[in-house]
């Protein structure tokens, strides 16, 4: 199983089906040329590693497993992701409070109700090459992301059903 995102056309291919998606408002860039905060989606080949979800927003998740073979962890209010290139925890999951720059994963806007973590710049993280590149829920106003891939909730369900450990993700420029 593999997933392909076409940044130029704003589409994601899942199981031979095509759906709209949102990518970086700064466009896209080869993963080795991207920089922290450039708002560009890094192109390249990745693996979907694991995911997070807001159990309070997905009430069935408390009673039934999510429809995926991927390892999924419920988010806690003190979960975050370090985006400080000068910190040893750069591009890593962290607990809050946290003294350096970070992204709070418990958000009220719904974007992180489901987060899929890919292996962008993580083995090991290279400072400044970009962090917190996820697949997550699209904003209701359909805006572009800060470099992530965003899909509607119904597409996320299709994605969760299709993926499992080691699912390949290709992010293409066009």
C-alpha cells in the first residue's frame, strides 16, 4: 500500500481513489532544501510512522479501535512537538510545559483531531531542515497548511482504513 500526494494539483491518491488535499501555502520544495518555517511541503518518499488522535473529539475511539492497523495514541493536553532547531529534542514529540519553541498538539481548531506522523527529518533530525510535517485534518475554511498535508475528516477515515505500519507516502511536486 502506498499513498501519493501531488502538491501542484492538491490531490492525494489512496487505494486508486483520488481526493482533494491541502499542502503548504509556501508551495513545495525538495526535502533536502526545505527549512524550518518556510511553509513549504517537503517532497520525497516517506513512511507513515504512527498517529495521534483527540479521543474527546472522536467519541467512538473510546469504545472501539480507530479503523486502522497503524499505532495510534490518544493526545493529552500537555502533548507537543519541538520546533526549535537549537534544542536536542528538535522535531520530536515532547511534554508541555517546554522551555523552547514548540507546537502544541492539543488544539481547539480541529486540525489535530487526527495526526499522522511521517518520517520527515527524523533519523536523526537535522537542525533547521523542518519539523512537525504531518498529515492532519483540513481547516474548515480550506486554507493551505504551513507545510503539512491536510485532508477532510471523511478522507482521513479512508486514509486510516487504508494504511498500516510501513505504509509508503510519496509527496510529489506535480
